[in-house]
């Protein structure tokens, strides 16, 4: 190797090292929050997603590979509100990364910035209810997306102030596009009776002004009793039209049970965006599914 090549390689590796250091290393629990971070940081972050978009975020295992990723993170962006209570504390503790522990500058929980709905009147785990602080599935409300995006901007800018203008511009572009889309999503009229299995879509239904709907689970995360199913089955045996919103990880046997009713249209609504799906496309897809189902 001649001297010039050697010098070039040294300069190149120094440049590469400093460049990679400049990237914000982000550990996102779910792809919805990763997609939102991406809108703000664009190419200035390296985002790892812990939960596969088709996996159930309530129940994943704290694998060593996740702990290793958390160890290197500058910022942890998760849902919070006990959605990840079964595995995230183990990951944070074992990562030994003081940047991301509770209260540290690199710890961001989306539910900290939103008022949770469906808070249980009495906290009693004897029913097996998995959401004791209220419903944590906040990302299905477009309003909540904008609230969390604003807080994420503050958080990201505080960790990387030199790119403040870049993040601000990205955020403003996103906010403008998303707000325009919200106007068309708001126009969707729900005509059918709605059914859900788990309370995953409560914020979405509230946003669409649907106040009453059927919930197959009497207690969050607990399979319904036969008595409860019988009660619901009687309700569903009618001339009314129903739309059931079912997520990728809802109980398949319940999904099958619902699909056996001729007047129930079962919609598979993705809980999270795919890896390459941006947040606007994700909402566009879901609102289109729901809108079309109302005219069947
Ligand atoms: Zn849940």
C-alpha cells in the first residue's frame, strides 16, 4: 500500500467514524413510534425496532439481542403506559445504559404526553386485566400522533441541538401533510355497529366519534367466558350490519367465530406500520379499509 492510499484510508475512516457518531442511535419499541421518529430525523438517525410489526407488543421476550441494541442507544422511544411492562424493564435494566433509564434524557414514553382513556375504576389484577393505568393503545388517534410528534421533536432536538433547524423543518413538513390528511379522514362516516376483540382501537373509534361498540374481551387481555360469548352471539344474530376490527395478534379462534356470522364483516387492521411504511400511508390504508367496509 503506498503512502497516498494509506493516508486516504485514514482520512476516510476518520470521516466515517465521525459521521457515524453524528447519527442518533434510537431504540424504538414499536414501528409506529419508529415511523414518527423517522419523519423528524430522516437520515440523521439509526433506528432499531424491537417489536416486529406483526408481533404482539404486550408479549415479547427480552432477548439478549434486544438488550445489546438497547446498550448502544442514545434514545429509547416506546409506548409506555404498561404496554411493554412484561419485557421492557428487563431490557433497560440489563442494558446497563444510563442514557435510557426512567427519568434519563434518553427515555421517551409516548403515553406520558397523552390523557389515557378507559382507566379502570378499581385496580384489580384478579380479573387479569393487563392495562391498569388505562388504555395504552394511543397511536390510533391522529390527534395523539401530532401531540407525540411535537414532544419527540423537543426530545430529539435536546439530544442533538446542532441539527435543530433540520429537525424543525422535517417536523413542520410532516405536521402540514398529516394535518391535511386528517381533514379527509375525519369525513369517514361509521354506519355499521363496531366490534373489537381487544381494546386496541378505542382511540381510533373515539376519534371517529363512535361511542358505543362491542368488546369481545370483558377484561383486557383475558379470553371471554362462554357466557359472555353467548350473550354477544345473541346480540350479533340480528338484521344489523357489523364491522369487526381485528388486529394481527388477536385470538384466531375468536376471529373465526366472528367470521361465521353472515352480517359481520371482519377487517384485519394492522396494529403497526410495516418496516418500510410511513405513518401517513399507514393511516391512509386503515381509514380506506374502514371507509370501504361501511358501504358493503
Ligand atoms: Zn392492550
